[in-house]
C-alpha cells in the first residue's frame, strides 16, 4: 500500500539513517515560535447530554454493577459505524486524536459528518500527529479552517507540505525528536462515549482498500472511563508540542496542494483510460480522491454500509477498567534538541481508574490493584511488562510489530519459568506492511521459541479478512481476495484481564512513541477476545516451530497449504534484501 501504511515511519526512519551523511549539508526550516495555544478541556459536565443519558439507560437495563461499559469492535462495520454514531449523537463536543488520518473515501464520509456536527454547534478538536500530513493527506488540515473546529498537529515537522522528501531533509538536524511520534488513537463524544484501540482513520482500516487491509480491534467505551480518556486527550492538546494548524500552513498553501493532487489524479485517470465510478463518497469539501482508491458498491457493502451503529441496543459489558497513557513529554519538545534517551528525559505514565458502584474496596479487589502493579513504570509498554510479571496461567498477545528488547524477553522467560503459557500472534513477513520491522522480530524468533513462547504469524493472502478474525470481521475486497495485514494490539492475561490499545510490544512503542491503553477486568470480554484470537491463530496464521535444526512454518488448519521451510508467501529477493540490510537497522528504530 502506498500512503496508507500506518507504520511507514519505520521504513522511513531506516532510510533517513542511511541518507544522513548525504543530507547534512541541507538547509533546515524552523518551527514557528511564540505560538498561541488557547487552553481548552473536555466537557466538564457530560451528564446532561443525550449520550450520558443513554449510557445510564443501558446500564440500568443490564443491571450493571460497574459504571463503565465496553463493547469490542472487531470488524470494519462495527468500527466504522461506532464512529458515525458518535458523530451523529454528539451534542456538545467531539475530540479526535490520531497518528494518521488519510484523505480517502471512508475518512471523507466521517469528516463530512464532523463538519456537519461543528455546523450544528458541536465544539470539535482534532489532534493529529504530523508525520503523514504531506501531499494528499495534508488536505485533512483544511478542517482547521471550518467554523467551530480547532485542529492541532503534534510534534510537527518543519517545511513545505507538498513534498515528503523535502520535509525529511528539513528534519535531519532534529532527527531524534522527529522520529518519535504520537501514536495514540481516541474518538470521544460529549465526554460520555468514545472509541480507542489500534485503528487510524483510512480505507485500509475499514476494509475497503482494493488490495490490502488491516485486521484491527477497537473498544467502544461508555461512562466515567471516558473522562479518563479525555483527561489524556487534554494533556496532549494543551501541550507545547501541539501546534495549531494555522501556525504551520495557510489556506492558500492547502489549496495549492489540492490543485496539485487533482492534476495528478487527472493524469492517472488518463493513463488508465478510466473515468472512475460514480456514487463513491467524496472527501470533505470536495477534496480529491486517489484515482486508484474508488471503492465499489460491493466493496463498501462488504466492509461498511455507512450506517451508524445502533447505540440504543449496544450490548455493553459493564466492568472496572484502567487507562494507561504515556505523558506527552515522552517526546522531546522542539526546543529540547535531540536526545539518545527520550524516556529518560521525561519519564512518566498516567494511570487512571474508573469509578464503580462497588466502592474503593471492591474496585481494588476486582482489578487486583492494577494501578499498584504498574506504579513506577515509565511507559505504557513497561507497565504492561510489569503486568506480565503477575500472569499466573495464560498470556495471549497480538502485536503486529513485535520487536522484543532485553526486558521483554526477560518478562517472557520469567513467565514461562512460572508455568505460564505464552502465545504471540504477529505479522508474517508477507503480511507486514513494514518489512524492515520484521527483521527486528526474526532475529529474536529462535530465542523466543527456545524459552517456550508459542509464535503465530498471520497469513497474508486470505479469502477476506473474516478468515482471520471470524465472520464478523469481514473486510474482503469485491473479488473476495485481500492481503491481510495485522494491526490489532491486544493482551489477554489469565482469561480475565483484557488490554486493548495503540501500543505494540516493541522498542519503538516502549522508548519512542507515545501510546495509550485500556485495561478491562472482565472474564466475558476476555473470553470473547480469546475466541477471536484463537480462530486467527489456528485458521489464519502460520505456527512457527523449531525442527531439524531450523524453523518450520506449520500451515493454518484447513488451508490445504503445505508447511514451509522459509518465510511463507515471500520472494527470494525480498528475503535476501532483508538478510543483507536488516542487520544495519537497530531494534529501537524498527
């Protein structure tokens, strides 16, 4: 996939490292100084909104013991429909925080809804990491010029936005800061309901990209826990690293980018002699769409029908929960200059715990003092490693980018020594949208297998994404064939603690990027997640084992495929390329 890869920064970081000697002489643009950042916060009293009333009604109907409710969003329709529902139901505020928002068909429909909400009086705040906002994707920044919408870019790159390469050149002098990114994902309405998890906004995350789609998982949260998510949003929104769009780009520059994109699309259509297909949803305010990204009616129907999720009948599970969020200061401010130890510069992890009807004693017993277990952790990932240290019987992990550092391997080894079963589902080389990142996993694979960790790698080519996560997750293309790329970030511990968030178990998430995670103490949700994961492991993934002095990839159940002795579904050229250049890429940058 060209521009819709959520983790293209991994490849680009490696490229920058290789190009550094050639670009040191390049001139560097500067970020604006003395920027005005009016402070604002989440809705203080969400109780008088329709969404808050709905939360209370759903809890009363379920006789929920706890005040916060959760719904797993395991497929494109539920993930997309939940966001549409929040947009349409919002009365006072919408807060969106994302690593990437792509200017394509699915996002166009969402953002038109956001603009409509703003025009009916909803205050909208959009906080976006600045890495992908060049070329076509820069057009998303036009939201900032809509009435009642504020938009800020986190940890921005200096320079013009028409060229990704130009911005990279300008970033060379501040490489350490620039390669750190805000990776959090939040979609919050009226501080009463919200979505968090692994998805960015774009066609590939909602199952309608033509050839490659991400397998992902989100959670729709309701009740007081959303206030904890909003607290994290506010800390980033009001941080010095968040720059109002108007301080970085003006309307005229965005219009010029729009015209350039339209011209490029027209040339591509001429080359293909394809006038396009009518009826496809348009991006907001008439923004151009990629000529090769026109989902057909069949594609949209297979993934999302543009209908909002029925919140009135949502089957929430009411449970105690904890929000773990990195502090924004994990990323060095522009004035701080480069650093080799970003976590040591500003360590800190915010852990907040939702209220419930059982009182303080019952809450602590239900969560087994999760807050205490993570106390002293510097990051979301290190907090999860502390939790892993408490696992008693079973640990199941989905991490699409799995690059274990020394402390991660020690945590797995200690768990195995206690008799804990450890299973990890990650991307295969063929399903990885950033193949260089696979090198950081592959170099540790045999050591992990030797300690007893069970490894599963997602099969790339499948008859629809539903074969990976069950029928409810169908994201097949119109032809029924789609390259699947794992993007979910999930941990299930002892069948009773479920963690869903933006983090990977890799050094980039631990040391470089900021992350957020939702920890839910629920047997029911844990069983639901485990059921989906095991389906993916057995029917949609290769199991990697040691055999005869090497590795063997056991074919998925019922696939009628043969076991493999080399990375499945990959070319010899790709394997050779990574073997040659992989050792040059340090784990911390993958």
